[in-house]
């Protein structure tokens, strides 16, 4: 598939078939995600990969409540994703990298000095590769935020202190029917309103 087709065709997929994702394909998606640009070549993004119902249930149990599922019936298909990826990053590798001689003058060996937390920028770039490679491979994916249960999730997964998930990527083959999300029904803003040639 052409890159421009993958970009154009990408939509968040929130319901999945029970067809498993082949291990080699998952490996390829992850390998490409790890080739994303990374500030200072820090390579500070890791992925926790949850495969199959037993592992993915751990994610849903930590981050949602039964009450939430009842209030959001259109989201029911998300739980059927056979793979949940957590792009995880945080300051430690970046502070260490920017303390090295070639970057030392930046002062970015101190957390407070960072104008933008590049550990999340890197995680977002890597996540975008997952979303696009999914389309390319005939898979579907959705990025979702984590609004509760983050610390218990991280401790049950053994993630080192100081690292956080950007959110979660649900991955699998799309189910034939996709319920529209409330956000997807909004009209959005027109391109001409959002591109500011020369000045705002
Ligand atoms: C930072 C971010 C957070 C998002 N969080 C959620 C989420 O928690 N749940 C969800 O269903 N979709 C989530 N989305 C998906 C958006 O709702 C979706 O991208 C938007 O409605 C546009 O639809 P499209 O991506 O299918 O074009 C998120 C997207 C981004 C970029």
C-alpha cells in the first residue's frame, strides 16, 4: 500500500474480529515502530505487548470499571482486541542522554528544563507508525487514553519507576461492523482554518 493511502484510510478501529494477529506480523509492526525518530537518538520508548484474552484482560481490569462499560455500550468491541500495546516512556533515558558531552550545554539533564517532554513526543511518533503499519497490513488499531488505574497497571506489569504509558494501542483484525464514536460524529475543523501560511 502507498503511504498516502495508509494515511488517508487510517481510522480508529474499536471492534475486532477473533482472528489472531500472526506473531511475525506483530514483530514487524513493533520493529517498524522502534525505528521512529527519537530525540537525541535516546531510544527511550519501550512497548509492553499484551497478547490474548488473559493478558489483555489485565489491562481492561486495571483501567476500566464495569460501570464504565455499562455507560459506554458502543465501546464494547474494544475489549475484543487480541493485542494491546502500551508505548511506555519517561524522563530517565532522556536526562541521561542529554547529560552526555555533546548535549551538556542544553541544560536538559534537569527535568524542569524541558520545554516539551520529548519522551512523550517520541512515544507518539512510535505510536503513529503502529497505526499506519496496521492499515498497511490490513489490521485495525485504535489509540486510547488511560484515565484510571495507571499505577496499578504499571506495577502489575513490572514497569520500572519513572516510566508512563502514553496510552494504549488496541490492535487486531477489524470486525465488519464499527459503531461510530461520539467524537467521530463531530464535524471537525476545515483544512483552511487550520493551516496558516506566513502568519496565523
Ligand atoms: C491523544 C488521543 C487520545 C485519544 N483517546 C481516545 C480514547 O480514549 N478513546 C477512544 O475511543 N478514542 C480515542 N482517540 C481517538 C480519537 O477519538 C480519534 O482519533 C478522532 O475521533 C478522529 O477519528 P479517526 O482517528 O478515526 O480519524 C484518541 C486520539 C488521540 C490522538
